[in-house]
């Protein structure tokens, strides 16, 4: 029973995070309410869409794992 509750809460948190990235990061709504969070969500949305360059630390990790990063 506890596992079901924890899994449900994690799923709910994931849904809220995705909605936040879409609404604030992509569409720009709510920027006036959350001025400090909006640039971070906008950057996350660009990364998720593949429009931004990957961070150098992530590229180093992929090279250590022998993944072709191009």
C-alpha cells in the first residue's frame, strides 16, 4: 500500500513539473508571478526540445560512458 502511495505522489510531481515547463517555459504564461523561475524553466524547455546545446558536464559524462556525442 505504501508503494502505491509513493508511486502516485511521484507521478503527480512529474505531471506538475511537466505542466510547469510547458506553461511557463514554452508559452511564457506566469512569468510575472514567477520571475526567478521562468528563465530556468525556459532553458529546460529549450533543452528538452533539443534547441539548446548540452551542458559541458553532460557531454563529459557521455564521453566517459563511451556514448557517441557527435
